[in-house]
C-alpha cells in the first residue's frame, strides 16, 4: 500500500508521500512515489501515485518519454497549455497503461489499478490540484475539499479533517501532514519511511522545497514523539465518563 | 458498515458498537449490533457483529432459538461450559448460516460475510474476549492485543493504540472509546449514532452498565466538542516545521 496527500492552502500546494511498496508482506521495497516536472519560471507539475507499481512506473515513464519523442502528437507534461490538460494527459496515460496490461477482450482488471494526485501551476493560470482515478477520469480540489489522499487514507484522515485551515503557513501544514503520516505509519505496516515532502508557493513557478525525511530526521522525531505525548495530554484533559 | 470495539482492562470488559446499517447510501437503518445473554450470578455473554445484516441477525436468532429448543443437542449460549466453548458455538453458527446462504456447490461468497466480537465471563473461569472470523474460526485477546475492532476500524485505531492502558478505569475507557467512535463518525457516513455501551466488571457475573448514547447525550457532546478543541491545542503545542 501507500499513503500520499496533496493539500491546497492559500499560500500554495503541499505534497507528501511515503516510499514503501509491497507485494505481499515478505516483499517490501522502497520506491519514490513523488515525481516532479519543473520548467523554472514557467511551470511546476507534481505527480504522486498509489496502486500497482508496474502501472504507476509505466505511467511516469510514458510521461517522461514523450518529452524526448519530439514528433509525438500528445503534448508532454512540460508543454500542456493548462493544469486541466495536464490532468487529462495523465488520465489518458493511465487508461492506456491499464488497457495494455489487461488481457485482450476483457474488462480492465482492478489488479492493475492505480490512482494519482496531480498538482501544480502553469504561468497564466492559478495553481490547481487533481485526483485521477484508475479509470482515467478525475476531480479537482475545491474550497470545500482542499485536499486529496490516495492509498491507505483512513488512519490519517481524522486529524486533517479537524486541523486543516486554508490560512495555514507551510510550516504548520508540514506539521499537519507529519502527524497524519505518523498516525498511519504507527497503524499500518504497508506505509513506511522515508517520506518525500514538497512544497510549492503560488506564482513562483519553482519548487520551494523538496526534501526526503528519514528515520533520523530530527523534526520527524520531534513530531512523532511529541504527538504521542500531546495526544495523551489532550485525552487526559477531557472529563471521564460519569459512572 | 459498522464500528464495534471490545476492550479488556484489568477491571473488566468494555464494549461499544454503533447502530447504523446500510445497503447502499440511500438505504440506511438503525439496528442494534450488541446482544447480551445474562444469567445473573453465573454468566454474562456479550456479542457484537459487523457485516451482512441477514447473516448477523440469523446468527443471533439461531443462538436465541437454541435456548428454547430443549432437545437441541448443541449447548446454548447460556449453557456452554466455558467462554471458549461459547466462542466455538458462535463460530459454528456463523459457518452454518453462511453455508445456508450460499448457492449449492459454490464456495462461501464473501457477500454473506460477518465478523463478531464475543466476550464475557462464566463462573469458575476468567473473563475472556474473542474475535470470530467469517470462516467461523477465532482468536482470543491477549495482553499484547487487548482489544478487537470490527467494521470500519481504521479511523478510530490510532487513538486506541496510543492511549490504551490496561490499568484504566471504566470511566477512562469509555472516554477512549467515545473519542475513537467520534473520530470514526466524523470521517465515515456508514457509522452512525446512537451508540451502545456496555461494561462488565470482573467476577460480578452481571452487566454493570448497558446504555444507549444518542445525539443529545451530554457526555457524548462534551467529548465530541472537547476532543476537537483538545486536538487542535495538542496540534498547536507541537513545533512548526523549521523552513
């Protein structure tokens, strides 16, 4: 499994993903699930993936290869005219890869499924954030639903639902994501360190920070230990059930 | 879906279940998922169920009917010699009901699946807590794994993992379950109020409290509102990410 979150705040976009992939409990590897295409000053596109690793890798490779094949009729991630067209390009590529993996004449098998979060900004329009389904169609984040999760989403959702606020700073947003990831890591073996963190500030058209966070990361350690204690104190602060 | 938790503490057993059942998003009903068989002074058996409602109701009805059919060779929930035999009786009944529901000659279809938590105490032995799988086999709680969840388990797990302590009082345990259920209720429409709460104190052989908790319950309201605030304060107490 996997856990990835893309979150929109007033100041920009924040992305976090884990790096664990597993095919059964005895076949565990580390793979980067966050991919960035950047043309500084013009566009930043971030893609995070969950699901069948063969599918997600094929999608990323196809998106990459198109940039090299000059004659390809499909526009590349670095040439799409808008983020909407970028999401469509990713969606079409997902459909193509899943159709290729599926035995001829049968319906797409859920075994090859993958979901994606795509976000970024292209000069001339606002930053946008999309969730792309295995079927290739997609939805966009709104003020009502300012974040998307893919993968093992349930453990880390309650804290995001409660603590998210669009006026948050990057530093607070990273804290929120760290807590959400830490809750997931503590509950599910299929999500693992290190984490990839990226943030993009509106209208800068370059990545502000792209950092890998491992076991030894002092801020991760502070949040992980601190959150356990803070949670216990919060729990203590509530009145007990009146028997 | 459903959310039920059975939890063992030094002082006894605590059970909580929601009451929402749904067959699709437009067919929502309220059903009790907690069932109690009590012979005061001799035994208390509590059963909570998640899964196909036809299956879980049939299991409970069969367990009930056996008490009336005097000649039935299977011992009833009120006559099993031990909690282990009680768990086995429930497991066998689950297998029977699922086999009955399944088209002849086919393997049991997961569509009829149901899971159960069974706990209680019979005079002469210690209180015990079991998780019964749809296949009819089961596991028992231990000091390492002192609680079982069935249904929509993920949202409410992180707080239990962190705040559970076997020396807790009943009042603290109910607070913990309330927080766990509130996190689930806020994240998933298929889990709904009212909740059923029961606690059993070791070696009393009678139910100490069996209470339904609705929207208006003042303690539920206190925990639900208080937890949001306490969580926000806990979150604020952690240092922000050093940019």
